[in-house]
């Protein structure tokens, strides 16, 4: 880097004035016809130039080496058969050839595993940004081309980008593609999973037209099997059977062929559908008005997911009064419609201080009993009527109630307490403010309850006066029955003696009755954390819990011991060896768990392809070459020339030396030394004088002749 600089001895206006004066004198001499005018003008300009102080400046240059980025793909898809060996050999050969080039540095960039797949575009963008563009001579990527961050791949680069693809020409793969899958579904209503089977690569002829035999399982139980040809989209209907997570697993066996497919890890998929209820429908039947009548109504009305139908029995049909019919606003109780025709539309029926007063015929009670046995639920909130001759227990419904009243009513204050079963049962376990032995804090007292004799199969979770059963839970057939032997729960809502968790308790009772999974007393739960860590929770009414048996995706099993974390709760932390579909089992209770995708993103597509990195290579005059055709040679070419081609010995790729340099300092030398300027000016002035004198002599000689 060199150039001409000026360091004037006088201000620039004076230097410019001197140069202008010299030109004017020369022009005046020319106008007068004087000889030597040109020499005088040049002498004046030389004097002005000398005063301007011209000097030569040049930089002290140091040549910089060229940089070549070598991208080494070590993602999971590169672990497929033969690819790691190809990558090692290619990287070793490229390193050898690049090291042999003079003034060339290698920047090695390794792309590893990532939960989001191969991040080759991100790695390449960062590598390009980290290096000076003036020194970058080329980029060589050894990869299968399966980058999962296509938007991050740069559109261009300052040097040729070459992509060397691993894999073999005969590679092929058949994979399962889930096009659409719902995250939620209504229980009992079909949802659609859209899927297809796709063939990629050099698919053998004997496989190309062979359909895949799909096996479809719901929560580990086989649902159906079917044949699906490749390339055909299938809409698969699935019906969520329960609230919470429903796991649908779909898989097919690897096709048989002389050349096996690359991997069978993308031959399966797991879809998790959260089962939800389509607005819970609750029928609330209230008897005689009482202080806590609106307790259940307010609770159920506050839940936006509940459709409530509420009837209050104000007057039985056999009661007579003098009010004219046309002046009464009461409606007839639609017993036939509610308890015969539409009873199965309800998820829960609540009897709040209901008396048997001839409104419902015996066949209605029988129908309610069948409704419960077939999966329905009833909840009885009983007052003193339970111990009277109008008790529900004396109806045909009494056969499924969890307790039989003795006829005695305790009209005395008492403190509700958790029983041993109640400390373990999810309906009452962990209720805020529960009385604890030796503690001053406790719930508010209730003032009345009925004495009952519980059925031996009934779970008593709350006790009241004289340790008599207060809250009883029972299973009948496929359904459930809950009973409160007191109508005083409203006292908690009013804050009597500090109150208690009224809304939470009633909510849990109602949701347990409707078989919500989070309130199952015998349950196996799994909470998935990061890094494939699973927190296993076994909830049981038993004092101990055995180990949980875990079945891995490959069929192997292992047992995980549980430690007690509280009454009825046993937990353990377990780390899965990898993603996939796992089955957890403890006796008859089992749970299917999908950890990560059944086919990790690295194995969704496995056939090597230049589709993602190819446009970048083309934009930089680079090449996309398969390593299965042999290792290309390495050359250097001038910038702007094609950076790849086919030679006698095979394909070749090239880098472009940049000849970059750095400037570490500057040198400053006058264009001419001072004595040289003086000699030049004097010589020019002398030449002008001689020219003028010669002209005068010629003029005299001409005049004398």
C-alpha cells in the first residue's frame, strides 16, 4: 500500500499563489514573444511543487494466511452404518491436503447432537461470522446434508462452499409420517390422526409397491391393524377412552429386502391425546330448603366446565293447598324424562337432603341403580331425613348406598377429622388445615350428623361425632357413590369457628365421583422432566407399595423401587436410556409413557441429501459431491473461477487463495531531497535564460546581415 502525500512548507494559499504567478509570468512572456517562457513557467511550478513538500508513503505489509472452514457433522444420523467411517476418512484426507498448502489455516467446526436436530446452518453462520472475510478461502462440509435449521443456512459466502455427502448410493428408508395429530380430544368422541408411509432413496423394487402393515395401539392395548401403501394419506379415527393422557402408538415392521433400510427408528410414532370431558352434566335434586341449600349450586355454577340442572322439591304431588293452579309458578317434576329417558346424559346426580315422598316410582330408583352400575355416579348429601322413614336407604336405591342409617341423629358440635384411609385417599389427603395431633390449628366444627353403619367395602375418609363415619366413598359396578352423613358443610363456607376447605372438599368429591384420573386412589403417575428424567408416583390405599416394572421400547424390563413420600404416596426418580414408548406397571395398574418423539428428529429422514445446503454451494460456485463416488482432489483457483470440476483422476474441488495482508506501519520519504529541488529549479531557470539569450543573438545576427 503506497501513495503520494504532501507536507507544505508554506500555507497552501501561498503555494497556490506562487504556482499561479508562475503561470501568469509564462503566459505574459508568451504574449510578448519572449523566448524561454516555457522554461520559466516550469521553473516556477517546480518551485511551487518544492514548497508543497511532496513525499512517498508506503505501508509495511505482512502476508496473512488463508482460512478454510472444515465442518465436521457428528450428529446422530451420522452414526448410521458406514457414515462415521466415511466422515473420519474424509476429514483426515482433507486435513492432510489442506495442511500441505502454503499459508493455509484450518478452522475445524464440529456439529454435534441437539434436541432440535442437526444445527449445521447455525454452526456455519457462526463460523463465517467469526472469521475475516478477506482471509476466507473456502468452506468444506462433511455431512449427510440433513440439516434441521434450513432458515439459518446463509444465502451466500465470500468463498466457495463444498458439501461432501456421506452415505451410499443404494441407501433407502421407509418412514412413518404424522401429518396432523390433535393435542386434545373429547372422551368418547372420535378424533382424527392423519398419517402416511413414505419411501425415500433407492427403494428396492420388491419393497416399492409393498404396503406397510400398521399396528395401532391405544394405551398399550392393540386397537387395530391395517395395510397402508406408501405415499397414501390415511385419516385414522381414534376415540379417547378416559380423561388425561391417551397414548396412541403406531408402528410397522421393517420391510424385508436384500439391502436393508437405513434404520427402523422412524417406523413408529407416538401421539399423546389429552382426553377431556365435553362439559360435565350434573343433575342436582334438592329436598326441603335449608341453610346450606345453595352450597352445591354455587360450587357447580362456579365451574365453567359444568352444565348444571337444578330441581328443588317444594311440594310433593299429594300435598293440597288453597292456592289456585293458575296462580302457582311451580312446574311439574319431569321424572320420566330425567330418570328414564335422559339419565345417561348426566355424569353425576346429587341428592341434597332428598326425601322419598312418592315423587319417584320404584322403577326410577331401579334405573338410577343400573345407571350407577354401568358407570354413572351419585352423591348423597344427607340431613336428618336420612334417619327417618323417608330415607333414600329405604328405596330400591339403598342397595348401592355405602352405608345404612341406624335412625340416630347426633345434634352436637363435632370436629371433622381425617381417618387413616382419609390420610391416604386423594379426595381428602392434603386438605388445607386438617387437624393434626398435638396441633392447635383445626377446622371449624359442624353441629349435626346421622349415625350410619358403613358397608364393609366402603372407604370412610372423614369421621365426625364420636368417630362415626362422616364421608363415605364406594364403588358399585363401573360407577361410584359418595355420601356425606351431615348437611353442615355450609358452616365452613360461612367461616364458622374458622371454617374449612369447603369448596375444595366438595370439588374433590364431585370429581372423584365422575372418575377424574387425578383423584384415583390406586394410580400410577409419571411426571416427565428434562433430560428424559421421570418422577414416578404410586398412589395407593395400601400401607406399602412394591417396585414398578418398566418395559423399554426394545422389550427389556427393569424394576424401580419406590420410597414413601407421604401417606399413600410412594415416589422414585428414574432416567430413561433414550426416547421411545415405555410401559410402567405395578400389578394390574399400568401406564404407557411416551418420552420424546418415538423417532427422534435426527432419524425422521435418514437418506443423505443436498437439498438444504445445495443452494449455498451453487451460489458460491461450490459443489455437492457424494463420498461414495470417491474422495475428490483439492486444488486452488483464482477468485471468480469455477471451484469444482471433473479431471482425469476424478472430481476435484478448489479453494481460492485471498492473498490478504496486514499493514503494521508506514514509511515517509520526500519525493526529492532539497538540493535536488534547487538543482532542478536552477536548471530550468538557466535553460530559460539560455533560450532567451540564444534568441537575442539570432535577432542581432539577423539585423547585422
